[in-house]
C-alpha cells in the first residue's frame, strides 16, 4: 500500500507541479520509517520525478541555472548538517512547520514586482535551499512564491525552481545517506520500487494533465499537506515535551 504513495504523488506532481516531497517525506516518517531514511527515499524519488522538467529549464538559461545549482549544493549541505545535529523531535517540528508554510505561501503570496535582480535571486534560492534541506522536503512550492515575492514573474520563478528542486533533492539525499548508519544493500529493493512508482506516476500525470483540473488537485494536496503537517507537529512536540 505504501508504494502507491510515490505513484500518486508522481501523478499529482505532473498535474500541479507541487507537493511531491512535502507529502511523501511526512508520510514515511509518520508510518514509522527512520526520519533520515525517509528523507533519502523521498528526496531521491522527487529528483527522478522532476528530472525532465529541470533538464529543459537548465538548457534555457545555463549560466544562471549553473550558479543556482552550485548555491543549492552548498546550502543543502549546511541545512543537512544542522538537521543531523538536532534532536529527531525538533526536526519533525521543523518539517511540519515547513509543510504548513508551503500551503500558506501558495495561497497568500501572490506578489509580483517588475524587473529581475540576479543578486536577490541567488539570496532567495540559498535561503530556501537551506531551510528545505534541513526540513528534508523538496521545497518546490516554497521556491516559486518566494521568488515571486522577490520580484520574479511566475514563469521565471517556476523555471529556476525546477532546477533548484532537482539539484537540492539530489544533493540532500546524498548528504543524508552519508550520515545514515544502515546497510544499504537490503534497502535497494525499496528504493528501486519507490523510484519506479514515482516515474510511472509522473508519466500518468503528464498524460492526463490537460484533462483534469489542476486547481482542484492543488486544493486536495493542500488539505493533505495540512493534515500531515499537523500530525508531524503533534508528534514532534509530544516527543520534545
């Protein structure tokens, strides 16, 4: 049953471009998986799901995409270093709060200014990359509204966000895996199944994207994210106090 989650998230991601890691990672943690392993599994699956879109956007603006990629790699490393030094309960609270922030950002931050400032772009990307790496989610639906807040139109924000999400998901999953003291051989089957289901879900979602309402899917995703975030917050706070 758990293997249906990456498939369904892949479908929803292809339709709405949001919510893959923000749902999958909390689900894994809540169902009893090791928090670090949950992030490795969720982030690596998300990277596979967004790879085609990130590749297209990377080729459109290679110079800035490369700078963003390098910034995200560094920020992700710092975020993971912070996360592994914090108690598990605190990290669960951070993940839950970030998931809630995702919904708030998507629903209320619709600010757009004229002009594009590369310096602000790089600052915004670095800040979001650090935070989502610490929380252990992909952060796609934080990047877009955050970049819009700093003055970028939606098309440009989405383009750079896909690059940041792909690089950040790859980097963070590798960083977390390096700190996970378990035998990977026995978990390869689970990883392969998750990656396969995420990819298949993305294919299905791409095929039906023009036939369903992205807005309805987006609202459903928001409800799911809020519920999962609340569970994680309660779990983290209960373990803390």
